[in-house]
C-alpha cells in the first residue's frame, strides 16, 4: 500500500468558486480578498485580518510595522522552518536563536529572557506544528522589556491557548495557507491584527504603500490620484486565491475534527510501540494537528533516518522532525549550541496526516512502525 504524506482537503466545488471570480474579470486583489479577510478575522477572533502572498511575507510585514529594521535583534526558536529566521533577515535585522522547551518543542520563555540584549526589539514565538506557545509568558516578557511580539502561527489556525483562539492573543499573528497547512489557497498568508490602524497600514504596505486601494478607486465617482507616503512591497493575494480560501474556511471545523481523530488514533497505537513517544500535550493548549511528530528514543534498534528509509520502502513517506535553523549553512556561525533543539530535531519524525487519511492507510503506517521498531524486518 502507498500512503500519501499530506493532501489538501478539497471537495470539488472549489473550481466553480474560482471560475465565478474569473467570470467577473477581477482576478487580482479585490472584493473576494476583503471578504476572505473578514471571515478569517472572525474565525480567529481578531479585529482585522490582512491577506498576503504567503506567511513569510506576512511575518516580514508584521515585523516591519513593529518597527524592526537594520541593527535590531529578534529572538526566534531555531527549531522552526527557516522562513521564521528569513523573515527577520528580510527586514535587515538579526535573528537570535533561543532554545526550546524539551517537552513542548516550542520556544522556552526562560531561554528567551536570557537571550535579551539591548539590541533586542522583538520576540517571535512560533506555534510549532500547531501547538500554541506559552503566550502569557511571552506577552509578559514583551511588556516587561518593551519588546514587540509577532507570532509565527503558520501552522496554528484553529488552535487555542487557555481557551482563546490563536489570532486573538497578541497584536500580530501570521498564518500560512500553503497546501501543507490545514487550509490552503495554493500559496497565501494572513496576518491577524488587533489594531485597525495597523491593519490599514499593512494593507497599504502590501501594495507599495499606495494610499488608495484598487477597490476604493473602482468604486469612486471621480478621478483618484494616488500617492505614496512611504515605501512598500507587492505582496497581494489574488481574488481567485481568496475564493478558494473562503471554501476552505467553510471546511475548517471538519478538517480539524478529522485530524484530531487521526492524531488520537496515532497516540493510542504509539503507546504500545517500543521506542516511540507521542507528542507532548500541555494542559494549556488545544492544538491544531497540522503535523503528527513522534519522538524516537536514542536506544531504538535503528536510527531515525534508517527508520524513515525503511518506512518509505513500505509505502510510508515521512519527514524529519522540525529543522534546527542554526545547523543549516545559511545561518552557520550564529549560535554555539542549543542542546534541546539539537536533540529534538535529530530524534523526531513526522508521520502522514491529513483530513481524509483512511483508517486502513493509517493502520498500515502504524503496522510498519511497529514492525520496524520490533526489529523484525530488515
Ligand atoms: C513555522 C513556519 N513559519 C513560516 C512558514 C512559511 O510559510 P509560507 O510557506 O506560507 O511562507 C512555515 C511554512 O512551512 C512554517 O512552518
């Protein structure tokens, strides 16, 4: 049996929704983007939401409106996708890596506090793989040291921290709509924003800081001459993507529920497979199961990469656990050592997980894992 690793959850009606947009002739950023932003904001409990081309550009813009620029330091976890650090670099600032909590694999507030210097301007907690970071601690650090907080919520739509949805907690939280995420627009990003003035500035910055939107110009009765009070970028989402996003939002609860059910099945099975440990569940969080990452104990009969190789031969594709950015050449020399990050990245792997994964497919994954770790198959 061949099991897919990940698949977007699409129901077949999305094509018609996108075709409707094409029929209107408005195929760049327009009314559907505004509709999608409003629906997204409501869903995550934010005052506003601002759509962008992807989560990396969302993070870059969110840092920019937080005043981050050359000479500044932003504390980030190394255990994250490299986009987290790249968004800091894209603003001319320096990412400073702090270690993770060895249980949650999220940025550790105490390690973060130790990394603060007089150049630190922001902290970027990541809700890694959909597990909320300890936001009360980070918001308190932000208050105490006068630092901006920008959340990397790439994987966390639908997650909640102490009962409050991710997107409603900090001033700026950035989500990804890449197909590996829970809902997708092909490529896409969204910034949940609490301050409407900041949202308006973000909307300008994503279109070269022009002070008139296409939507406003088209509905005006008179000639509109735009101006550019500052510099910006082109980070616009298209209305075709927004139409797909609106279809996806309608399916979000169904997707979250199926992923939750599948994750619970994995956890129940993994408890009886030697050398494997399920993901840690902190009491404060209701996670989004964007990925299911298991930990392989150091005394397992085979190493992580060999296990992945054998599973692939069995028709079970996996991915290594979340990367450690400071171990990549792109960021070489920035950090001496982050022991919890290094152990976590080396000893974990992600299993196939997506809404629509069948019980039969999942049982195949579980069976292969059990066989390989019992040392039966060679
Ligand atoms: C934690 C994290 N941050 C940022 C990103 C970047 O998202 P995008 O591909 O939408 O730019 C990702 C994507 O995988 C991610 O996992």
